[in-house]
């Protein structure tokens, strides 16, 4: 097991950042801190803004079963689908062994893996890439481009991605969100946001046609550089997908808890 403190930090950063994100999307969003469960559910078409996570440390098999049942009930009460984010390190040894089977019995299906990461890595040098220029997101046109990159990167419809970002004041004013432009076309994006003394990296994506050129790393460095310069913060956290996990250690991030994303079975 990695340092449990880092894994707890990873879970708490999700709860903090996603509260702001879903309330930005809908001021009446379901944002509740229940015993052992954090609900962060905008109930919009952008599935990443519909989130539940379990928050207890050291949960055993019985408590895991109970919390998964409660989470599924909440998820089934919603109009739009979303994800249950589970941080493996927060369960005791026996619960980790039976996690997959217990989730299946509760009515969940595995969606994809992730990894919590963190690092005391700032300041970093101002990044450059020979193919890219960087533009900070400040208009709805920028937000639409940012949303479309995430839609293409994560395999969702353009309309679903736009439902999560277009029209946001938070993303234009308080998030250090950047587009990487190649010949005037947005091909990659990354953002950071201040969260309880840290910078949180969020919604990194590269157009599938332009992957494996170092674009995602470059724009992530840009978002970290500008966020660190503006806030003076030196620690950063993120939740990496399998595709992004090899990139972030090159910047200075270290992995902590394995993560598991689940959706409700149809």
C-alpha cells in the first residue's frame, strides 16, 4: 500500500473540486456529504460531473456492501448516468480482495481504471512545444473547443461534453484552463484549479488524431505553470486515466491509490 495520507488527500481533493464543478453547472445540484458517501451530482449529460465517491478509511467488507448499496440507490434515482469513483487504498485488505465481486452484486459494472497522483513539484519552467501555442480559456468559443476535445478524447458525443462546460463562468474566471493550438486549431487541453492549498489538474485531453506527440504533457505543464505562478502553490494532485498515467510521472507526480470507476448496470 502507498502512503495512506496521499490516498486520503486524493479522495478529499475529488470531493472539494467536484463540489465546485457541479455547483457551477447547476446551483441546485445534489452536493451532499452523507456518512461515508460524498455525492457530487449535477445530473447533466456530461457524465464526469455526475459523481459519487466513498469517503471512509479502512472500510471492511460489511461496510463496503452497505455503502455500495446506498450509492447504487442514489445513482438509480438520477435522470442522467454517472460514475462511482472508488479509491482502493481506503478499504481494508479483505474489502479490497472482494471489491469487484461486491460491486457486481450491488448492481454495478466496471467502467475503467484510474490512479490518484500527487507531487510537490512546483514551480516548473515555463513550458514550450515546437508545434503549439497556448491560449487561456476565456470565451464560450474556447469552452466549446475545450469540451469538444474532451468529448473526442473520452469517446462521448459533442453535445454531452458541451453540456458540462459551455456557459461556465467558473472555467473562464477561476480555472487556469489552456488550449494547445496547432496552426490555429485546438488539439489538446488541460486545466488546474486551486483546491485547499493545492492545484488540482482536471480534464486533460488530446484529439485522438494528434496523440503521442507530447501535446498533453506540454499543455498540462502550461496549466500547472500558470496556476502555480498565479497562486504560489507548490503541491498538485490529479486523477489519471490509464492513458495519462505514464505521462504525469515525467512532470513530477507520484501515484498513490488505484482507482476504480463503476456505472450502474442497465
